[in-house]
């Protein structure tokens, strides 16, 4: 499987929707897209949105939101990794949940030290015992200022309290995770990363979208073919 990562408002859902709608136009193998289960934490429970509560009072809700989001993403990861199609593109992951969002909450004081320790205990247990490493990451990189404008335009419930400072922190965390591989676990350091400029409006520029779709298809195909050749070589050696 492959993971699509990026800041809030970078255009991940838009890109997946366009890929899903354009499968017949590409010479590459069909890409199966899996959307982030964002409605799980947007959903109103007892008149409240968990995500809305988080943005309104991060120190109160950070541990609750990040733990629940991790559980949702692990459940999705386990289900998808058992399926046979390697050309699967999943929106966000347990990895960015940890390295970008939860870590930022801890660094900025949204999580206490003991909450961070408990969160990490679950994260490490689930990754070691449940989740297989993805084939590659696709990073939609967009300036925080651009992300904020898009967030304002889409006017999604629960996001009205997102600040530019918060988006800058999340942008820095994504760079640390995907570009610099800062403090990431050893198995993730070798996972290939495709970087796409998400400041450009590929949702309105069909030529640009076609170019990006081609980059993604070639990236996925090259990695899958290399993995298949490596597995074949290993099997022959063992015979």
C-alpha cells in the first residue's frame, strides 16, 4: 500500500477524488483510493464534534482525539494491508498521526508527559504487532498560508478555529517526518517519498493533474515491480 500525506488543506481528498474519477484515462494500473475516516472524528456525538472540541481546547482534547484517530487508522491499515491490490493509495496514516499531529500536540503543551507516554505505548505496540510498513509515501507539500485559505473556502465543520501558527507547526512536522526522517523508526527511513507541489491548483488545471497522476502511477509501478523482482530473487535463492 501507499500513503498520501500532507497538511490540513493541502488537497489530499481533492486529489483522491480526481484519481478515482480518471482511472480510464491512465495507461498505468488502476489505483484504488481509500479516504481518511475523517467523519469518525467530525461526527456529532451528544451534540459535540470531537474535532471541533480539539481545535477549541487543545490541552483538554488532544490525547482523546489523537488516541481515537490512531485506533481508527490502525483498524483501516490492518484491513487494507490484507487485500491483494498493491496499487492502493490511502489518505493519511498512523505514521503522520504520530509524527505530525500527536507529536505536535505534545511539543506545544497539548499533551502532558504521561499522556504522551501512554499514547506512545499504544503506538509502539500496534506498529510492532499489527501494521506492516507501506511501500511508499506521496507527500502533497503546500505552504501553510495556502492551506489556511483553502480551509476557509471549504468551511468544513469543526475547522473554524485552525490557526496559521498551528498549520505552520504541522507543516514543519511533516517535513521532519517525510523529508528529513527526523527521529523516525528505522523501517520508515528507507520508505521512498514522492513530493508533489500542492501550492498549484491541480483541481482546476487538468494538464497539471494529468502530470501529477502520471508521476504517482510511475512511482507506484516502479516500486511494485522492484519489490516483485526482489521477492522472486529471494524465493529462487531459498530453493
